[in-house]
C-alpha cells in the first residue's frame, strides 16, 4: 500500500523519487548490464570490466548523494574511457 500526501490538486506518493535520480540510476544500471554482457561474450576482459564497474560504483555513490549531474558526467566519462558511445 502506497501512502500519499495531498497538496491541493496534487497528490504525491511519500516514496517519490526525483526524475534525475531515477535517470542516473537507470544510466548506471544500463551501462553495467552492457559491461556484464560484453564480459560474458568476450568483448571486454576481466580487468577492464572490474575497472569500469568500480567507476560505475563511484557514480552510484554520487547519484545516491543527489549529485545527479556529477553522476551523469561520471557515467559519460566511463563510457568514453572504455570506448563506448556517450550518446
């Protein structure tokens, strides 16, 4: 059961997650899944996977600390560093 609060015409769930936080978590998760798959099929080595995963863990800490811009920049930098498109 989700609880919500009402602010006039607007009711928000108490567990509201900001769109930016959701986006940085999605960016991190998407790139991690891509790295995991590339490791599985042999497109990246274990050492590259480990380094990139550590970079994403650092980005995750920024994201959790509501430093969304810094987290997005960290993901973009990691993608570039390991030869992935940055979109």
